C-alpha cells in the first residue's frame, strides 16, 4: 500500500463506533434493549414498534449513562445521536457527551482516566450532531444524563474520529497526562497538515 494512501486513510474523520463494545449503567429489560443496540447500524427511532432497535437504561442509583469502547485512541470530532422519536423526547435532555482517555493500559472502563466534556445538551432532542468544543482524543465515549430519575434510550450513536494509536504500543504520549494535543496530531502523524 503506498504511503500516501495510508496517510490519507488515517487523516479522514470516519465513523468508528459501530459494533464496538458498549456498556450502560443498567438495563431496562433483562433480554433486550441492550447497550449494543445503539451501535448496531439500525437507525430506526420507533422504539415502541420494536424491542430490538434501541438501547435503554432503567432508573438506578446514579444518573443513567451509555458508553462505547473504541478500542484505541482516536481524535474525535463529533458525536451523532439518534434518540427515539415516538415518545419521551424530554428524557433525552440535559446530558453531556464525555471523551475518556485512560492514564494507563489494561484498566477497566473509566478507571484512572481523564474525562473531558465534548458537549452539553440542555434542550430535549431526538437527533443531535454534536461537535466537540475543543480538540479531544480518547478511547471511550460516554453519554451521561444529569438527572437521576430518567431513563436513557439511544437508537443509534455515531462517533466520528481519526485513529491515533493503541495505548499499549509505547505511545505514552497518548495517556491522560499528555496535554499537548496539537503536538500529537501534527508532530507524530503529520495528519491534519497534509489534508
Ligand atoms: Ca440501533
């Protein structure tokens, strides 16, 4: 593969969340509406007509959240959220989108990690294309409600990112302690400047 093609594929923001591992704070039902339904490639927003299109949490002892493990460190430009449009729009309101970067390799989800807020959505919505306020890199993306007593239902979530590297392959500069994100993307990968 020619080098310029490799650089080109690394430098484009593409959808990077589909079929990746997911978790949510709790499951609303024991046998369906799992967290994986939010990255299954099915964009139906009619949750009442099917039990299989969307994820949903129950009300628990913490504000509801959903998260995806991208499997590597990505620079993330925006997150696209398809909520349910048949009911309950008010539930998808007052939430934040977080980009989470581990401080070391081989740790559990969110343990010893840096958490940056990509976007805060106050108003109720059924569809949102949220661009991060600042340049952010991370391995996990979490969507978290602010209110304790609401369910979180997500019919599909897209994360648009550029692959930066694997945390375990000596990329210590990708860990949570590294602050110079402009230095990472421009010096290590020559990526953004080549577009
Ligand atoms: Ca879906």
